[in-house]
C-alpha cells in the first residue's frame, strides 16, 4: 500500500509527499518545515503505470512489492484528472512509539500544523 511502502522507505519521522505539481509540493514542504514536520518527496514516475494494469479490470490496486508508494500514487492519479494535487503519507510519524518532548506516545497529529501553515500561506499569496 501507499502507506506501508512510505513507512518502510522513510521510517518513523518523515512523511512522504507525492504530487503532480513540483511547485505545490515544494511550497508544502517549506510550510511543514516551520512546524518540525519533515516531508520528503517521492517521484510520481509514470514509467511504473504499467505495474497497475490488470487483465480483468481497468487497473489493480497494487503494483507489487517494489515501488509500492509510487504505484499507489499512480492509482490515485487516475481519479484526479487534470487537477493539481499533493498526497501526504504520514504512516510513520502519525503515531509516536515513545514519550518525548515533541510527541507524547500515541497519535501525533503529524501534518496538521504543516497543512495549516500551507493553507495560510496560500491565502496570503
């Protein structure tokens, strides 16, 4: 899945971001940095689109083990059309496994402050 593959790729402290618009992606990453939320872009590589082809349906929901976050985002892309979009995958940092000063054990709310900053920046511009 997109979540599982991003978690494996980026670990516990970094969220994945995938987008069809690199400027929008960069703006979000900068907004999130101001809140101690780290996101790393993963490529939306169209060369993997064939991995979600299906003999029985329009497409399948998994492209296999390798490149899983990318093929899952390519599946999402099929439903977006020409709209600009970003997908935030917060599986790793969404839950704290130990008590620390920034995130106590449990749900972290990771991404909320970055998203808020991003929206506020977009409204101001």
